[in-house]
C-alpha cells in the first residue's frame, strides 16, 4: 500500500523545480502536484499543513518580498497573523511543501528532503 504524496509548489520557482526533479530522480512515484499560485490553498488547508509542520512559523516564509515591503520583520507575528497572511497571499508560504501520509516538510534542502523521503516513503 503506497502512501499519498502531495507536492505543493510554484512552477516558476527554481528551488521548487530542483525539488521536483529530486523526487523524480529518487523514484517517488504518482505524487499529486498542486501549483499554489494557480490553485491557492484554503485557510483550512493552510491550518492543516501548519499543524503537520508543527506550527504556522514552520510554514511561513520570511523570504517573501511582501514580508520586507510590509516591514513585518519589525514586529512579532502571531500564528493567527501568519495564517491570515498565508491565506491571503501564496508568496508567504514556504515552498516547496511535500506531504507524505501525515508527515510534511517545507523548503528544499537536499539532505533534509532525502532523509524525509527515506523515512516516510522509501522505508515502507
């Protein structure tokens, strides 16, 4: 029985493209793709992903241009504020996001991605 695998990404994001190629090279098969710009996540979906990742701060991207433009680094954001921002603007989502079964990882660092896939997908 294979686990459900969902890959949330932005098609024009070079980091997301690297992560997708990594999945394909490492035999992660039949994963569902969700392009977060053309198919935005609902608040409920964002809350569920945040919970899988251990909190909104683990899903929230501080690299977003709007983060700097809005001067958000100058204050402490609550989890609720992060959820609101991510719901309203996909660029506040850390990406890519890979969900395998009921486990998730956000961002792409090859070693962490490799360990996550091995533990949650290849090691069935």
